[in-house]
């Protein structure tokens, strides 16, 4: 499934890159290998944790809003020299990059900001020339700290140039983009992490960024990834949002899930939640 409608809003899934898989105990360092046996193993592919670098585009009230921009063109030495393909996949889905008027970043890790900037004759240019990039103040302040910036080359290459190009807007965590699309704070993975929420004609959906890396976390919300800046806060946020999704009947869009599972819902089975793909 590549697209859904939420009331008046169309949500289109696009894929930038398939990175190499992870050993699950490496990605979730607090979880023992035995915990992945039985039914839990259905969340693995080939016995490993396979993430996808997916993004979502919204058509809402005549606007085109892109949520995150993937890992970028590459080749990426830290990802087996694989390349990103976001722009081509957007075009395959009938989306022209020049149509995008807003880019919302759920957070500022490297696999979410990679296509922000294109180098032209040695100069940075915005890949989406008509778009303003919205970044939460929490992440903007955090990632510009010298000790964080030193280990975050994507900020220097793909985020900071946006300011000089006049393409950057710093927002509060709770921000209204259109009458039907807004952002809400879901901090923990990063200090300013956002979810994008759609509410239209009585229907609701959320694009969750890295609040969920794997479908296994729906049933195991205490499993925190190695990339969580504040694991305790990430877990608390995940538990609260899963409860809200289930109670309010949200459709959930998760860019790191396998393509056939990236749109789904959260259902309660006894004391646990479960992911139900659409």
C-alpha cells in the first residue's frame, strides 16, 4: 500500500533507501537474543532487524508537505555504500519535488535530513526549491551544541545551510501547518522529536518518525533503540502515544517499517498492544 486518505488529506509513502540490516541485539542493546524467539521473530526479516528509510508526502488543501527527507543520495560509506533514491520514488508516485512547499522534520538524525541540500558547482542549494523546512526548537538547540554537532556531520552538511538559504523555520513542538495537519511533541528519541498529526472529517492519522523503529515496539514499548537520546523519556512517550492511537482509532504511518506494514493501526489484545497493518 503506497497511499491512504485521511478525510481530505492524501498520505503518500515514498522510499529513499534500504539500508543493510542490523543484528537485533545491536540495535536494541537492552534486549536479549532469546526475547526475539517465537512470535516475536515475525518482526524480523531473514533473522535480522531490517529498517527502511521511508518518508511521507501529504496533499492537504492544495499544499504538498513532505515529512522527512531520508538518508540522501550517497553513496553512504556507513551503509555499505548504498544510495538513496527519494526523488525518483517521489516521481514514480506522481510527486514533483518542485511541488513541495513545506518539509517537516520529525527530528534531525542523518536518515531524516539527507535530501535537504543538493550541491551545485560546489554551492549548497535546496533540493526542494519552494519549500520551507520546519525544525523543532528542541532539536535545533540540541544538535547545535558543540559536543553534539561534532558527532553529527549531517547537521553541518544538510541542516545549517538551510538558514543561509532562507529555507529554515524553527517551530514550537506543537505547531499548526493547516487546519487539518499539525505537529505534536513526542520527545525522547531526540529532545525535540515530533509526530505529524492529521485530523480531517472525523478521521485521524499520525506519522511517527523514530518514535517507532520496528513494529515489535508496539507490543514491546519498553524496547528502546541504541539511538534514543533519552531512553526513559522515549519509552514513556511511546506508551502514552500507543494508548492514544488505540483509544482514538488513529491510522499510524511508520517510515522504518517494511513497506507492506508501514500503514497500520494499534489494537489491544489483553494487556498488550499489537500492530495491525492496513
